[in-house]
């Protein structure tokens, strides 16, 4: 992991309840995308899922093959306290970059922007490795200039540099249904392997 953004750092954010990114519900762009999914057996990963409201929403809607990976043990403890019927073994506490497995769909939300920008190329490569053939990486990326983060911003032009090498870019456009505080600052994207 880059610089000091390690498990200790993220755990302390959960322990101290300093969760500026946590909106407390499944975000509208991801919820709308989930609502049009048909195959409930699809194996789904939410990396850097944190309090994982989207995983809860998926699971409650019959997508029982949903997994979360997060480096923060406290995020898992909090998630299972809130949503105790979620299978404990499907919330993996480990570094995303060391995760093994194959998924049909990976959902991105405020995980990419939480990583040090030096890891962006590795993120694209790891996503490629974790997706089954024809699998999709879908979600939102911030669309504001890169500054000291997290969150670390970026642009469509920059993001395409990482992803074009591995994926077909089905969509990467201004997000029309962002939650109000993120309006105008997000790109919705859908990539396929
Ligand atoms: C900004 S938070 C976003 C949480 C969640 N996606 C949300 O929207 O509320 C970033 C999350 O990524 C996790 N994280 C950071 N680096 C990670 C890594 N290398 N592997 C797995 N999780 C990581 C953190 O613990 C944190 O929960």
C-alpha cells in the first residue's frame, strides 16, 4: 500500500468515527445500476467497502454471492453489528492487492480515490486479474483535480490511461444521478474485460 494509507490508518478512521465519505445508505448511482441487474447468482465484489451499504442492499435483494474486501477490521465489526445476517466469511479483511479470486462484477465507490495515486496502474491491473472473462467493473470515480488526499481526484483523460490497456470502456461520463453533495464531481463508468 502507498505511503501511510495502511490498515492502521484506516482502522483508526473507523475507531475515531472520522468517516467523511460515509453517506449512510446505498448511493443512487450504484443503487440504480444494481436495480437493473438480472442475474442474482453473479459473484460481486465491493473493494474498500467500508460500512458497505451497497453490499447490504445487494444481499437484501437476493444477490447472496456478494463479497466485501476491506483492510479495516473495525469496518467489518461495524458492518456485522448493523447487518448480522450477512455471511461473516464474505467480508474479507485484507489488502485488495493481495486478494485472490474471480468475480463477475466489481463495484467501485470511493475506494480508488482512497488509494495513493501511485497505485492507480496496479489497481487497473488487479481489477483485470480479479474479473472473469466478460466481467465488469462499474461505479463512480471523482472528477476533480488531483490534490492532497484522500480523497485523491483525477480526470477522465487520466483514468483512461490506466483502464484502456485492460478493458473495453463501455461508458465513462458525467454522473447524472450523484447524491447531492457529489453532484458535478463524479464520473459514472462501466468497463468490461
Ligand atoms: C474512503 S473509504 C470508502 C468506503 C466505502 N466504499 C464507502 O463508500 O463508504 C475507503 C475504504 O477503503 C479501505 N481501503 C483502503 N485501502 C485498502 C486496501 N489496500 N485494501 C482494501 N481496503 C482498503 C479503507 O479501509 C476504507 O474502508
